[in-house]
C-alpha cells in the first residue's frame, strides 16, 4: 500500500513543467538579435532628443528673457557662445547704465554632441548677443562682424543643421526643425 501512494505522487518525466536548455538558448538568441537590431535606432533617437532639448532650452531662454525685459522694465541679454557651447542671460543694471556681466542669471551648457552656430548657413562660431529691450524689440549683435544680417542660431550635429532658431526684431522667436 505504501508503495502505491509513492508511485501516485511521482509524475512521468514528460509532464514536469519548465524549459529545456535548448529552449532557453533559442530564447536568449532571439532576444540578443532583437536588441542588436534595435540598438542603433535607439542611439539615433537619443541623439535627436539631445538636439531637440538643446534647441528648446535655447528658445526657452530667449523667450524668458524677452518676457522678463517687458514685465520688469529691465533689459536682458542672452549671449550665445558657440566656441564654449554655452549660453547665458545677463541683466541690465539701470543704475550703473551697464550690463552686469559678472552676474549672469543662468548659464546653460549644451551636451557634447550638440554644437551651435550663429548664422543661417550654420558656419559661424562668432558669439551672438540677443538684447531684449523693455519695449519688446530684440536686437541681435555680433561683436566680431557688427550687426547680424540673418537673425538665426542653428543647433547642429557637427556640420548638419538639426534645428534653426529665428529671432525677429519685433520680438518673435521661432523654432523650426531642419
């Protein structure tokens, strides 16, 4: 009797759950192939997000400085420095009648794979100064060349333009994807 109960509890080998070693190797191989195929697409997607984020940060800083200049009655300047991949806001000191270069309100640095240029052609590395006046007008200046003829700042991945920021003299700031 004891032998019968023992045999009832033992199941045949085919009905035991689980995966065989071959099944596990096949699944790991399939997952590896799928990951190898999708990895380049994921990297490209991540890079495009970096370009988009940088362009939006730059546009946001321009718009914030513009609205601060109008609402507070204190002129603001956004300085774009392509050589150091940075940009910052500098307030105007009404008392000293001068820009407060020593006290920028915010400095942003672009990711390493993102570059910015200061013309529509995307070739100039000259600094660009966007002066936000209290009357809502915007003046773009480039000390190296004087006034800027094309009011564009481009976000690049080396030589290729990804985004273009246009600043109009009447205070409109546009962001367009190339």
